[in-house]
């Protein structure tokens, strides 16, 4: 079973090298001249009638009539400013909450309290990950040493190898929307999909298994890709990054040793209740959020290959999500479109930056459904997507998810 779980597809994001404004505008203009390229599955937008004539249907795969520089210009300049004191304030807030929740649960030690603690602490572990994620992008501060130290502490505490994750997540941002090069929840080409046995398909598409996949992804990546986030020889990394990867793996091992010592001192049951159950809650949050930022929209969204892919077009297929009360707790990571295009923007400016960019983005921005206090509505989006978004064609420069009717 462990071997099968290792092949699951999962997520992971850090500082990226953005294309220049001029190159973006040029590539956009070229894309307009090319048109759609080869399309494996048509879009499903509906045209609206205007004065007796049908208006052209909006095509999400069409090259946008704006460039990355146009979006950047619409965002207020102060949204790019990184305040390390403010960032550290969020770290202090989250760490105090994590320690306070653990102390309260241990003191009360009631089976009426433990389930509430697990839900709350799992969410706080996820919040710690998001702050470490900002360190990886360089949006935490302009000081790379501060980013690295804080990132290692936060991510090692929840068993994530900071640099190993940071580098693979950078690959995800640089290639999002590219069928062959994306790193996070990328589509399975039809030939690869049909080569997987029924058990692996069940683990990939049947709940709750996809929501438990992140640790196995760190160890062995996704179907069709090989390598580990812990090993410097993995094809995820360049030779120059070996020391960074070794440092993060050493920090991960130190945390594992600390957890083993605490388990010996406090007992397995107490550590299970205090740490390991919340840890799996964090894993479910991570898989849930990252999956829904790239899947589950009512209309099919494109994936690209070859010259049809550009950084901008790939980023515009991401989705914002509303998580209700959780928005502030997990640092507004649901404002994902602008984050994907400009990961240098600190999380506390993402909402303002998104609002400023909306007039430029137009229909390429998909307004998220408003959530109640807790985002239960997103469970329906998750279930529907896992039932229909199975693979993409092996050919075509613009492709859409297709459904395997035999899977369900």
C-alpha cells in the first residue's frame, strides 16, 4: 500500500524569475497571431444573445488582450512592499496559538475536547506552512537569510523539507498550466493514465486518499515523475542546490528525532493526540487547498503544451477560493491568481492587489463563490472534480480534462 501511495500526484511553490514586461507583451502578441493552436477538446462557454445576434463566446484558452505589465501597473506600489516586522508578527501570532492550543488540550485531556483540538491545530499547522511558503517565495522579507531561517523552522516543525519543497514549488510557479512541465497536481496524459492499475487510480481519485498524499509526494513525487525532495541527486535539483537540499533534509531529520524523543518521554498515545493527528489534518488542508486552486471550476479550463503555453496564460487558469473564517487564519492564500502571477507580493497585500487587478483581468478572473463561516461548499467542488477530471489527451497544444466513465 505504501508503494502505491508513493505514486500519488500532489502539490507543492517559491521565488520565481518572472518574464520581463517586454517579453511578456511580445509573447502575448505572438500568441494572438497564432490563435488557439491545436485543441484536443473544445471549450464549453455559452454565448449570450445581444440584439438578436449571438455574441462571441468567451474562450478561456484565447491569448488575453493584456500583458503581465498591464496587470502589474494596475497594482498599487505599496502592495509590493515587504515588512519583516509585520511578517514576524504573523509568525508570533501563529506560534502562540499552536503552543496555547497544545497546552490547553493537554491540560483538559478530555475526549470531548480532543476532536476540536485536532481540527483547530491541524488548521494552525497549515497556517505555519503558508508563512513558510512566503519565506520560500521571498515575500516574507527582502532578507534571504531571515527567509531561510524562518522557513526552515516553520517547515521543519511540520515535517516539510524547506529547500526541497521551495525548489520544486518554484518549478510549479514557473511552469503552471503546462501539461508536461508543471510540478503540482499536473494532469495525467491519457497514455500514462491508462497504464495505471485500478488500485493506484482509486488512491488518486477516490476520497479520502488524494487528501493524504502530500508526504508520499515529498518522498517520491507524482506519476510519470521520479525523484525525492530529500535527496540532492533528484532531478528536481541542480548540482548547485545540493547543499541547500542537504541542509533541509538534516533539519527534517532533527525534527523527526525530536518527535521520537518526545514520543518516548510522553508516550505514543499522547504524542498521537498532540501532534500526529493534527499533522494529518494539516496534510488534508494542504492537499485540499492546493488541488482546488487548480481544479473544480464549473467551466473546463485549459492546459497547454509547446508554444501555446506562456507564463501569463498558465497563471490565468488558477482559481481564487473563499474559505470564510479560514481566510485570515491561513493568511489569505485563497487569493491565488495574483499570488501565482506575482508571488513576490506579501500575503497581507493580496486582497488589495486582486481588487486592483480585476478590471484588467476581466473575464479571465473567475470570482470565487462566497463561503459561509466554514467552506463546506468547496467539498462539492472537490468531489465533482475528482469524478470528472481524470486525464488529458496525449496530443494537442491546448487540452482539457476528460472523464473516464469506467472509473465510477
